[in-house]
């Protein structure tokens, strides 16, 4: 099975601010979590997620925007 090279991750805007959602493009890093999920990162490498079943879960070691634990992920072709 071939993994998508890139995903868009949608993060909701700040609660109560009516801010639009933020969309971040992440790329496959070639690494996997201990449970076998592929790891994706933004270009600077400051926001890393594991992606499984269309959901992105931020890795604790990175400082991504917001405090969300489950984000919508869409593969890019």
C-alpha cells in the first residue's frame, strides 16, 4: 500500500473569535510511530502528526497550533 505523500490538516479557528479554520499541508517524513502510524510534518518541522483513518493526531513533542487532539486530514494527490 502506498501512503499519500501529503495531507491537508484543518484546524478550527480560536473558540469565540469567529476566526476561519487554518489549513496546514504536511508531508510524509518517512518515520512511523511506535504503533506503526506514519508521521507527517509541516515544512519547518514544528508541527508533526500521526495519521490514521482520516484523522490526524498531533504528536506531543511538537508545538502545533491549538490544543486539538484529533483533526481532519485529507490526502493530496
